[in-house]
C-alpha cells in the first residue's frame, strides 16, 4: 500500500508540470471540480495487456457503457465525433457513451483524479508522451500487439504514441501546422503562394500596402502564438540536423543563447511581430477563426484542427471563399520548407477499463476507413490512415496537404520532441511576451539568455 500511494502522490505532483502539453484544441465547457486526488486509493492497474482479439468483439445484448474524456465537444470536431458515435451505435445497439466534456487545459487534472479514485474513463484524448508517468505506472493499455488498431496508421503519426518501445495511442487524424490562406483574397491582391521566406515577406508587405493586416495574431492566450513558432521551429530543427535541440536545452547540455538556430527562430518571430494589429491583444483563437472565415484577413498560421470551424464560419456568413494551405516558408531554399506533420487527436485506453473488447472495437471503428471518412468529411482534417480511401479533392486545403504527405515532404513531429511540462510552458510564455510587447531583433539575445536561466531553474 505504501508503495502504491507513493506512486499516486508522485503522479499528483507531476500533473501540474504536464498540464500545458495537452493538445491544442479545446472546449469552452465549464470546469468540473474533481474530488481530492490523494484521499482515495487507486484501483490496481492491469498487470499486462490481454492477448489481442483475433475477431471483432462478439455481439451481445448486454448494455455496454464507454466513457470518454474528451475536448472535441464543440464546433465541427464535436459534431464529427457525435456522428461517429451514432454510426457505431447503429452497428452495436447495446453500446452507449458517457461523454465527459472538459476544457483541454483541465484534461489531465480530471484524468488524474479519476485514475486515483479508481474511476478512470475507458478512453481519454491525450498524447502518450505527455502522460508518461501514467503509462509507466501501468494505467494505460499497451496497444502494440493490436495490429487491427494501429496497423493502418501513418508511421509518422504512430511514432508520436511510442513510449519505451511500445505504442499507447491511436491517432485519428494527421495534423499539420502551417499557413491557411483565402484564395480569393490572394487573387484580388495579385499575389501567389510563397515558396520562400523572402516571397512570404513580400506577400505580407503587399497586403500591408493595401491596408490589410496579412494574418491573424490571436494574442489572448499563449498556445495560439506558439503554433506560429512551432510551424517552422520543428521543421528547421530537423532540416538543420538538430532534432534534439529542445531536449538538449532542457537538460542544460546546450544554451539557446549560443544557438544560431534559436537566434534564427526569433529573427523570424521578430518579423512576424511587425504584422500584428493594435487590437490583436484581445483576440482569442475563436475570434481569429471566425474573423479569418469571413475574410477579415488573408492568412492564418495555425493547426489543421481549426479548419473545420473556419469553413463553418464562412458558410454561416454566406461566403463561398475557398481556402488553401502551404507549409510555413521559413527558408529561402524551397526544398527546406517541408510540412509539419504530427498528432493532435489521439485516443488512449485505460489499462483496467471495463468492457475492454468493445472499447477497442470502438477505437478500431474510428480508425477504420468508414470512421476516417466520417471524421474527415465532418472535421475537414487530414486522415491518420496511411492508405485512407478518403477523397481530399473536395477541399483545396486537404488536396494541398495531401500533395506534401504523398510526396514525403514532411517532418514528423515525433522526430523533434518538445520540452516537457513546465519548460514548454516557459517557452510558450516567452514567445507570447516577445510578440505582445513588440520585441525586435535587438531583444533576441536577452530573450534567449532569460530563457536559458529559467530553464536552468526549472530543471535543476
């Protein structure tokens, strides 16, 4: 008992350091107050993952409840998930769902408290590498041997679910970070899709000359502007052969102030900062999505999880505008401007969840051709399946993304691991402050030195 409770207390303490690593989408659902974490002993985790099923879960009249802790509860993503669950219930009438809607920022707190109370959900939306403590404690099902779940997933995405040589999650879309653009506004301005950094700056300047700010800068929250940074930082780190720059920085092996790559990152950020509007400080991610969808600005640097709501905003406004996509062109060598490609939406399964066979059956349906077709059509996200028979021609942004993925012109986020927990929060805060306060190239050295000092304090 003492050993078990020690592990639980360690998990409770660790949670505060990993909250910021939950994926970027979010619900505005009200925060739910969880029971105190350390007063109830957790149920023992399953000793080992049971042998893979060779056939689909057997039909039964016994009622089955599948509980899901998720933040895809609103907008097009929530509607897509509801459609998939309705279809699954048609196939399995005895199955019902308990949908536990949480804001992404509260996800791990709620998950932790349910685990400690012995009431972990069947499924939780989380990236396995952000919850390594729970995996190492035995609370998450090892899916390595379930080829029917993970066998068809794009290897670049599946790699992000690997912890200790095993796989603990099933991605259900292939996410991108880059630049979404309004085709009509580009045509009216007489500009073309840029393929280099200088061309990108020229496009931005062309819109500024016409009195239009070139892209959305939602500064009401540190996560949103982090995607600007990550869309080129991850790609450039891989291209420059510095995949481990974040982990080496976090461990103290290198200093960002001594890194030419880190200085290059912030030079790009300094230029992007010059394109923000005076009122961007109050703009939330939702404001940015809605404004971009109705043609307020020609570009938005963000992740693919936003595009469904962008298109919905356009449709609600009666707009017929078309939206394309291109990777952030950070380099003046077009061959280096590859596509950021990784996971956002991933389901993990509790190791000791009730009804594990039917739970796996549901996740298998989500990652199947039929489930992926529903998700892609509703959420407008790129499929996680390596050989998905999903029509990408209906939307220009999907066709643009597919052209890069099919040609292998991608950088897998799995190859460039982020900082952990508090260190990542510190980086996000530094980026947000840099843009909000209108920092310039003259501030880069001090910014990086301050970052090094804070990271050293966190990790000592």
